[in-house]
């Protein structure tokens, strides 16, 4: 009862804050349109922006996208290795070779091949520069039309991925050692921090959705849960070990959703397939009508998983970045009085979202697998 | 829109890294962790069950003790009762015997008294007869001192004889 009241109170407060916030957001485009003589405050590396207006969308998208360098502080960047598979050859160099260029203006020649980088993507360079000094051919939408080599670079996201894998291994193997050392005793330290979460995954995610078959899928569910949660949290850290938007990257969420999809279809029993291709208990025309729908359903479920995680995390990052950028949009330090507390508040929400999205991805995975392995009812 | 197009490199890296992570964690982390948690839960369940059993055993023992106590008490009562009846019966027996004995004694005493009485009477009779003989002798002696009196006596005796 008490708890409920507190929750209600917090919920009401949330609504008020969101209302204020949306009013704020609605107001901003108008202001944005009026102020057209703003100087660009943010210079993305190498960009000597002559643009009159600060482009909030471009800035935010640049920050949530993958990158070939890792921002340390101020104008300092760590160049990450570029690994390309181009014309049957593996080409490697450091992204510093682009000298901070991200507009296809600096050509790197390696092993007889020429590359340029534009918007953090590497293209084969054109023979000659266009009127802006860019070694790419642009279409009407200002997108490069050059061919691209296969890019296996250790980008910011890849590095974060490897880092998080190492982190997860270190954390959970040390937890497992705790269990071995204190067999049958109460947990301690890191172990007692993570045991409730492990039990949460087992008792509230796996067991209700998978029934007595839960044990087989526990390793996957636990791995995917902690992978998403840890990376969501790492993504919220604004400086070096974090700062990458890994779980907000469609490639990452695609692989995770694909894994759930593969587990689902490889564990589906005959009742599952029968429900898809020949729905029992409905007339024959209905069976025929339902078949394509169910078949599409197999694919929409993992696609929804993929988009949900990607969109939630990306949206959170864009929100925080946009709030901070309001300072540059208005070109006034006073705006920070409002935008920084808002950004902190949204950051707090993002901490919850980090957990909730990991939970949702895992519980939906468990649900889909559970539907596939469910005994005949 | 660029955000929605997965990069091949990251897809490959993510697939490899995630599957590797899944494999390593499953083998070196989840297996021991889940095993240990399950084992501990089982041991807790077992301990609770054991405690429950011990409780039941305790209750059983207590009730058994109570039963034993009750039984012992009942037995004691029984013994006391028995002792009492025994005592009563012994007393009664003793009383009866005493009465019988007393009666016998009285009987004996009576017989003795009778005997004594008889003996005493016999003795008295003897004494009386000897005394009377003596008296008679004395009387006769005195009477027979003179002749007339002897004759009178003879006449008297003769009279008696005739009467008989």
C-alpha cells in the first residue's frame, strides 16, 4: 500500500516533467527557425564548419553512429585500425591516416588502392576531386555513390564489443569462482550483487515462459540479458571506455534477434509448426488464410526485437544529446540551467531503460522460444 | 536512414563475439553458477524438510512422554488401589482370624472353666461328704453313748427301712 503510493507519486511527477519537457521541445523548433545567424559552437574533428546554423540532428546522428576513431577529450581522438577487404586483398592502416577528415577530402593510398572516409564510412576514392574537393561522386541527397570495400575495421563499436565481452567474462567467471569457493554458503561481494539478477532472469523470465524446459535455454537468456544490460550501461558512460552506442546499433541488435530467431526455429516442435502451417481447430479456408500470416509472424517477431532495442537505445542517446545541444542551438550558456538538469533526468531514466530493455528483449526471447517448445495443450 | 543499414563488419564481429561469449559464459560461468544455486536451494529445502521432520519427531516424543506419564500415573493409582484392597483384605482376614481365634480361646476357656468347675464341685462334694461323714460319725458317737438313744435310732432306721 505504502509502496503503491510512493510509486503513484513518482509516476505523477514523471508525467509533469514529461509535459514540461514536451512543451519545451515543441517550442524549440520555432526558436530554431528564428535564430539563423547562430555560430556553430561544436566543431566535429577536422570540420572547420562555415555553416551558419548549428545542426542538431546531424550532430546527434554523428555521435550515435559508429566511428573509426575514439574520442578522448576535447580535440583528442584515438585512431583505430582500419581493416579492409578490397579487391581480394586485405588492406590495413590506421584511421589517423585520414588526418581527421570525414568528408572524403583526404585520400589514403595503400597497396595501390585509394580510400577516402566520408561520414565514418570508407569508400574507394574517385580519380579526381569534385567541386568541393571531395574524392567521391555525390547524388542529389549528398550521399556518396562510390563503391565500398568490405570494412572489418576495429571501429569504436567493435572495440566496445570486445571490451564488454572481456568485462562480462571477467565479472561472471569471478562470480562463478565465488560459488566454487563458498560452495553451499551465502553469496558475497559481486556474487551477492548479481545473484538476485540471475535469479530474476531464471524465476521471472525463464520459468514462466519456458516451463520445465527452462534449463536448456538459461545460458542463452542469461548471456543475452547481461550482454544487453552491460552494453546499455556502457553506452551511457560519456567518456572513454563507454561512449559507444553498441546496443543502439542495428547490426548488433540484428545479430541478437537473429540468434533468438534461430533458437526458436531450431527448437520448434511439431505443434509449433502445425500451428503455423495448418492451424488446428479452424475451418480449412481459414487455415489457408492463416498460413501466410503465421509465416510472416515468424519473421516479424525477431524484427520487432531488433528494432525495439535499437530504437529505444538510440532514442535515449539522441534525447540526451539534443538536450545538451540546446545550449548551442540557443548559443547561450544560460540554457544550460534548464537543459543540463533535464539531461541528467533523462540520463536517470536511461539507466532504467537500460535494464528494462534488456529485460524486455530477454523476456520476449523467452516467450518466443517458449511458444516454439511448448507441449501440446 | 543510414542508421538502419547494418554494417557488415560489425555484424561479423558481433556474431563471432556474441557466440564466443555465449559459449564461454555457458561453460565457465552459467553452468557452475546455476548448479551452485540449485544445489544450495536443494540443501535449503532439505534442511527445512529435516527441521519439519525433527519438529514432528519432537511432537511425537512429547506426546509419547505424556502417554508414558499418564500410563505411569494410572499404573501407580492401580498399584495404590491394589495395595489398599490388599491391606483391607489382610486386615479383615486378621480380624476374622482374631475373632475365630478369640472364639476358640473363649470356647477353650469355657471348657476349662467347666472342667475346673466340675473338678471343684467334685472336690467340694468329696469334702462335703467327708465332712458330713465326720459330722455323722460325731453325731452318732454322741448319740450312741447312751442306750436309749441307740435304740431310738435303730427304731428310726428301721422305720425308714419299712417305709422303703
